[in-house]
C-alpha cells in the first residue's frame, strides 16, 4: 500500500448523500450561530422563541436535569424526539445535526498524514469507552443532586466557548481593525478604504457586535481548552466526539436498537481499508463482524469512499432485511480516496 493515497476525486458538490449530510450540518451550524448572536450576545432573549433550541433537543440536559431536580422545563421534552429517532434509526444526530461535530469536521479538512497513519488512528480502540465512563459519572452525580452535565455537555461547552472566548475576541479584533482603518483611511486619491469599511462596520455593529465591550473571567482559559480540543482533532478525527462527548455516549446507548445496519459485501471488499480514514466515529466499517453500531454517525462517508462498492446500508427489522442505501457505483465521482479527511 502506498504511503499516501491519491488526491481526492471528491471535489465537486454533486447531489450525493454525503453532500446532503454536509448541507444539513452546515445549516444547523449556521442556526447555532444565528441563535447565539440574536439572544444572549445582543440582548434579544425575550424576543427569540428558539433561543434554547439546541439545549431543548439535548437528551443529556433532559436526563441530568430530571435526575438532579426531579423536574424539567416543558421545552426540554423536545429531547424525547431525539431519543425516539435515535432508538429507531441510530446515532444520526452526531452526523447530521450536531454543530459541534460539524465544527470538528471543518477542522479535519486541515488533517493531512500518510494513509497508514490515518488508518491506524481511524480504527476503534478501547479509549473510546472513556466517554461512557464520563457519562456514567455525570448521571450518578446528578442523582445525588450535583448536576455537572453543563460542564461537559457539547452544546454547553460550545456555547460557553463562543460566548465567553471566541466572540469577545472577534469583537475586539473587529473593533481594532475598523478603528485603524477609520483613522488611517488608506486609499488612492479620492478612492478611500473607508468608503467600503464604514458601511461594513455599521452592518456588523447593528446586527453582530454588542454595544458594550465584552470581557469574561475565565474566557482565556475556556478558549485554551477549546483550542486544545481542536489540536487533538488534527491528530484524531473528531477527538472530542470519539473519546469525551457524554451526549454522544448517551446517544450511542440509545442507538443499539437502530434498524439501519451497515452491510459489507465480503466478495467485493479487497481489505484496502480506504473507508477507515473517513469514518468520524471509528466504528470499523471494514470489519463486518465487529462494526460498532453505537459509534456510527450514519454519515455514509465509508460507503462513498469504498472503491469496490462493497458497503451498503440495510433496513433490518426483526428477521427481515431490505436495502436502504445501495453501494456507490464503481467509477462514480462519489468514490474517492484522499490523504485529506473531512468525514
């Protein structure tokens, strides 16, 4: 096997299943930032009915709150929809909805390494059980009345990082840049940069930036923690999701009954393992007898990465089975191999 795989042939935005999944991830990521900006950051909490949407669909928040306080807000019951869909279909939430997972997928675009290294770090290992231990600890703690889920819950972590670290840094940098442009007013003759920069700054000030300078105690530390997670994601695809995310662990438990199953055609599989680097959950799609359903995000990247069209997904209910997602045809643009890794 060559040290490096060929450059990606999956460079188009063809209407493939993986591209639809990416579009879904992007849409929910944008929604997260829209709600972030339109609520706490600019003081429109009272006028934004969907301000807590991502927290309301989070089963970990629902369960830990119920255990700790024996009561939940009515909006949190939306998390039951997430639970039911996960029980029926599997751990789709991590691959199609979660904005934290989408962020680490974006980070993975910068991840380049020899193919053997990507395969070695892309297979399942025992350390992935650590998130289940963390989940157990959080739920036991909640039962005693000490709710620590908000520290490790991915939406809480992401919101806290954006609101207290990334966003204040963005606002400070933006103000410094446009202030410098205003006072220096670079340009040639009557064509000045401020003719463009001032309307842009006015737009940002009215719709994105706050009226007051932002500074939060602990913001730097929170930012450092998030940067460390980003760095780890460059070495292990979606490091947070694989090893630490307690919500992912909870959804993994619920997903064991899911009716969608990976089907590996042993006659077609040539054991190239090219599907492995593209699996964000390290669920071992190349091993039909050891595929980890609870670690599969139903991203379907392994299917499109397979050069021999050996991977499909079936709908299995009881003793019956029906093909749900057929193999990607050999030679199609969706079949790809790459040293890059975007999940």
